[in-house]
C-alpha cells in the first residue's frame, strides 16, 4: 500500500482510516481494482476466474454480502459449487451453519486460549496455526449428536444454533446465563 502511495510512509493504520468513506478506503479500493484488472489481463490463470470485488462503497457487512451471493447462485441453479471462506470472525461459523448450502468450508487461524483462573478477565489468545473447517461435516456430526441427546426435539440443530446466537455476536450482546462453562446452555437446550 505504501508502494502505491495509499499510505504515507510515517502514517500508521488505525481504525479511523479504515472506516468506509475515508480517503484511504477510496484509494485502497482504486488500487485493488487496478491490481485485479492487471492480473486478469496479464495472468492466464486469473483470466479464467470470476472475481467479484465488493468494497466499502457497497452497503453491508462482508460476510453477509458473500452469503447473499452464494444463496443467489443456489437460486439460479448453481448447486455444485464449493465455497471456502477465510475469516477469523467466529460469527461466520454460525452464519455458514444456517445457510443450508452444501460444500461450504471455513479456513481460519487457530488460536489457543491459556487457562485462567481470574474470573471476569478475558484470556489473551495467541495464534498456533490454521484450521480448515467443513461446515457440512460440523452440521452433520452436531445434528447426529443432538438427535441422540434430544430425540424428542423437532429440530435440535436449529434450536442449538438459535440458542448459540445468545452467546453474543456482532449484533446481540453476550448473555451471561448462556455461558458455556456454567452448563446453563445444556439446561436451556
């Protein structure tokens, strides 16, 4: 980015400059569009790709825009597509589990949370590697286990996913009653 004169050499990246509508985001968008055009024109592998670039000028959160696009492809009959997301946003796992799309995977950094005895102190994670998560496999295994534990439930996977939303995410605040360590989650489920 410094090479493309988007960021002056002495400027650090802060949350203020990576906000939609800023000069930085406009210049970054332009630089990425130029790079994509160059790659598609000059690299035969890139020329075969269908690339969608949706920057901060297109309303919506990135994950929601991607999932909406995947659902649109499904509506058009493109059912045999494989989708792999790269994101460390844990909300994305829950969102992908609810899409009912097949062949969906998540590639993310793996974090280790050290054991802490201090109540109320958030653990500071550190990266240990990468994880590749098959959302289909997670859904199938979880549904199988939930059906064994809650055989009378009409749809235990959907109940589980609904309740998991109360663990807190970008839109719903954390509700202490559903803390996994207290086993209250099992009682409610």
